């Protein structure tokens, strides 16, 4: 939501132009498509989660460190969307694989629940953050990103009968 609600609307649209939003979406999707299989193979789950967390942290950090005007160039926005794509790899591949492994006999229900909770969280986030400053939005993007790896290790340590 940070990218679609803030970056696209406040940075890309204002400093580059609305036409660029579609191109940037392709950059993010291409990053996920090209890198997800080799990264999962070579980095493993933990590696992908760590790299994804780092990428999301860099996205948030850029908006904490620089003004919208600084971030409103093709070079900066292109880099943000590549980093966002790298972060998305941890969600689109690794996180969903972990969910499937935790619930091998009820995968359909697990994925339905995962999608429901994700959609609900995104909707709540959209309503709760509509009046926040860029810095506050970046922090609200950073905190969940920093919880990815500890959350994974916590889930691994949970009793298997849950």
C-alpha cells in the first residue's frame, strides 16, 4: 500500500507523470519474475527473507532520508521499484511456501486465510494511513518489514500441533 498509495500518487505522479506508474509496475513485476527462482534456489528461505527485509528497509529508508523531490527522478524511482520487487520475492515465493509447509493437509484453507488477512490488513492500512506524512508512512512500511525474519524464526519454534 505504501508504494501504490504514496509513492505512485505523491512522487511518481507529481514529479514524473501518471504515465510512468504502469512502466514502474512492470519493473517491479519483472524483478520478481526474473529473480525469484534463482534466488530461492541459491539463497534458500532464510536468505530470501533476509534480502527481502533489507530491500524493504532500503525503500523505507530512502523516503526517510530524502525528500519527495529527491525521490522523484527516474533513477530514484526505478531503484525503489527494483528494491520493492526484491522485497516482494519474499512474500510471493518464500512466505507462501512456508504457509504451505506449515499446513500440508489444509493448504486451500491456509491460502484462503492468508489472502483474507493480507487483504484486510491492506484495507485497514489504507484507511489508517491516509493522513500520515511521508516519514510516518515510511516507518509504517519499515516496521512490518523488520518483523519478517524474527516472525519466521518464531513460527519455526512454535509447537507443530498448532
